């Protein structure tokens, strides 16, 4: 899964000349090894666009991962729109019961077509 690895977390970003990137209309997966809970959001221009939280009973049954489908929901017509290419910010917070500690991180990335 991990193409980009930081100290505590991994993502499925790909490295491009513009930095961390991910293909439009895909899913961003963030794993925090050993975490019992992970929550996060994708922001653009300082405002949250997508918010998600992990649990052992979520879509992949894995509390270490948080999965962001790169679409935003518009309530008019209940249609989902793909996030357009551009620069975004990822914010993640995590908690680990074994060490009784947690933390957070921020990263920037680009969605490309």
C-alpha cells in the first residue's frame, strides 16, 4: 500500500515532480500503525471538504486506516462530485491505547487528472 512513508503513518500517495500526489477519482488511504482510532479531514483553502474516522467495524474493518473517497457530496440532487485537480491539505489525528499516546500530522498533496 505505502508509497510515501513518514515516521508513524503511510499513504498511497505517489511521488511526482510536484510532490505527494494522487489520481483524481480515487481513494486516499492513510494507515497509522498501532492506532486504535484515526480520524482526519481533507481541506482546501482552509475549509474541510471530507471528514472520516476509522473503527474496527468500518468499510475495511481496520481501525489503523482511514479511507477518503475523493468526492464531495452535494445535497442538491444528492449527486457526488469528483474533487477537481488541485492542491489539498490532509490533517490526521490518531490515538494508540498501547502507549496511551496520540498525535496528529498535516501534509499537502495534489490531485491530478
